[in-house]
């Protein structure tokens, strides 16, 4: 029966939502914070949720930017992914 117990903190980094879903959730959080007269505790919870969603979106955008920077054109004009140069300094 212990297999049915849900762990509250294990759904975060292991399974992040796709960028579009995180952005939609973030927009909903902002709308709720702007539109309603929410109690301070609820506002703080919404703020924390929004901060997590912002971090997810920023990470996804950084990953996409890195992949775009890694694309290079071949002599035939085709785009191919070149290996990342992980040595920064």
C-alpha cells in the first residue's frame, strides 16, 4: 500500500511542463493576481508559483537559444546541429 502514497515535492524538476504550458499557467497566475482581491497568503502562494514558472520558461528559452546557436549550414545549404563547445574558459 505504500506505493499509493503521493510525494508532494517530487513532481517539480523531474517532470517540468512544456514551455507553452508553463507560459499559459504563468499568464493565468498573473491574471489572477491582477484581477482579484486575494488575501495576502494567497498572493504569496501565487507569487511563488509564478516565480517557479518563470524559471522554467527561462530555462526552456535558454535551451532553445543554445540549440539555435549550434545550428550550422552545410555546403549544400542544409542546417545541421554541431556539437556543443562546453569549454567556456
